[in-house]
């Protein structure tokens, strides 16, 4: 993503590795895949910072803008896509509550576009379906190892 795009999010190390899923007048929402973990990042507008700070608190696991400078909140989801999706859901709700209509990144993954495009009233159902899709895909990629078939057990008589 080009650094002058509204869907660009540099990150602390300025690598641009965040995938921005949606933007509006309330802010910009993205996530970064760290291998086994995910980091959700929300960059609110100055106008919505105080309202966002009431929800994205240290108590609920969100790094605050004062923690390392910059107007941003972030949360690590350690190895858990459910936590990533919950963080995205929370931020999308804030964006809808405090901003205009969402501008969804057409280059975001299909699952993210599906969640962002869903009405907030049905977003929980969409997230549940996306999680189920993730689980099914993981099972196909990494089927549980099963014991090899054993030879027939001799009948003792």
C-alpha cells in the first residue's frame, strides 16, 4: 500500500505492514499479522480520541497513546483470531458511533470486508461464521495426527 493512501498505516517501525480494513471521520482501523499473534491498531481522529479512550482502556488490554507517543490505540491478540475479531468489532462499533459511513478497503481480505460491511446488528453472527471458516481452514491445513491403524488384535482363547 502506498504511504499516501488513506488505507496506509505505517506502524511504530514505519514498515507499513498493517492491513487497514476501514476508515471514516472517526479514525482508521487496521491489524498486523505477527505470525502466531495479531496486533489491532486504531488511530482515532483528534475529535474522537476522548470517546475512544473511554472504551479502549488499559484495563481492557489496549495500549494508550501516552504509552509510546502518537495518536493510536493497539492491542495484542496472542495466537487467537477470536480476540483479533473482537478487537475489530469493538473498533468498528466506535467508528460507526462517532463517524460517518465506513470506507472499506477493497484490498483487505475477504473475511475483513465481510465483517466491515455487515450491519452492526448482525456483525456478531458474521464474526462467528468467519471464526468457523478459520477453524475449518486450519483443520484442512493441519489435520490432527491420528494413531496409525493398528493391526488386528489377536483373539485370545
